């Protein structure tokens, strides 16, 4: 028996209609497609048409987006999709934590916030632990949030130095002999870290702190033999460390230091006969006090929604192909 369509009026304050609808009604189209409902707009009168349960869900989504708008949050495509998924899965309590705390501000005054429940937990673990592993697919904000936390700690004088590092390993390509001095040769590997620093701290302040030695961006090999006191250290792309490199890095930590290690176990660029230091460290350190492990998933992807679909497609492919290969 086909469900009887119903019609329900949705209350959207006039000042928020443009924000909720999005450019060219993009957000409303996303809701219509996801929940199979139709929105009808006549001036300030907004109605939802469709099957009863779907109309109810769409109404809940709109109400939640209005709450975000009233708080001054930016209503973007990622937030709309995350809200739809949370409402569909009856996880409205998750939405109360979204955008609830400001991690830090960029040099232009833009707030950086945890945009998903997983990101919120990640930030809380970084606050409470000396070492945190952030593991998850591309686009989940692992590195960006870790660097935001590092800059925030630096601004608050909780540490007197920021150290950003990653293993210098080629991502499936042979780059050959790069021209220039040693720094020029390793800079391409570290460019993503520079980009995030510029965005949050601003190029002028970044340059000044680099000159003073208060910010260091370097390959992982440069960490050997050092003791890192009063520092916030971020190790990025940790899935490409060997177990020996990971142990070397972790034993560099000194007093009043904090380390965040980020990685994506689906993007290991090590030779097939090499074990990832990240996967081993997670097993070895799982129950050590002061060390926390946070797993971010596809629901935490905050890039363009197509990235979430790509992550899902690869997960489905791996689930089908790997058992056959075994």
C-alpha cells in the first residue's frame, strides 16, 4: 500500500531563509534528494510535501539548521549532510556537540571548530592526554585540528615551540633528484603543513616565529637524537613510518610536551615488505596511561561530500576484493 502524501508547514525565520536554502537553493535540493520530499515556497511560507515519516525527518533537519544559523554557524554543504545523516540515524544528541567549542581563531578571526562528534572527541582527547593518535581517512580534519590545537597552546604560552614533522616518503612516485639545498629538497613533502600554518597563523607571524626557531617544520629523520621539551609536536602521515622510526619519535618526548600522531592506514606508501609503525604503535600502546587513540570515520569527513563517497567506494571495494585475494 502506497503511503499517503502529507503537507506540513515549516517555520523558518525570514532572516535565515537564504542561509538555510543555500546558494541557488542548493541545501534544500540536498535535503529533498536525501529524504525524497519536496519543498514548496510561497514568499515566507515554506511547506514540505511527501510521505509522513520523510516529512517529519525533513522538518527536524530544517529546525536543526535554524538552530545552527541562530548560533551564527556557517551552514555549508558538509553541515547539511551531517545533519541529515544524524537525523536519519536518530542521533540528534550528536548535533548538540557540533560547532559547540572554538578550538582557535585564524589570523583573520575565523573560528576553527570541531564539526562532527568524532572531531569533538578528538579535540577533547588532545586536551587531556600527552600523546594522541588520530587515525582516519582523508578529509576528517586529523592534521588541521591537531595543528590548530598546537597553535592555540603556543598562543596561550602552554608550550614555547611547535614542531611539525612527517616522514619524507614518495607517494607511489619516483621524484628523482630534486634541485637546490637540503631544505629545498624536503619542502615538497612538508608543503601541506606549511599551508595549514599559513591559513591559521598568517604568513607574517609564521615567518617571524620560524626565524626565531619557535616553529619548526622538518622531516622525521631530523628528530633523531633530540629531546623535545616544552613543545607541541605533530607527526603527520604516520602510516608511512617504520616501527623503528615511530619508536624513535615517541622516545623524543620531554617534559611539558604533547604529541599528536595522525595517519590513514588506507594510504600506506611503504614498500610491501615493510610494516607500518603506526599500526604497530596502536597495538603496543593501546592501554598505556596518558596515551589515547581516536578513530575518525566517513561521518567525520568535512571536505566536499564527494570525498565521503570516495571513502565509501574504496571501503566497499576493499571489503569485496581483499577476502578474494586471501
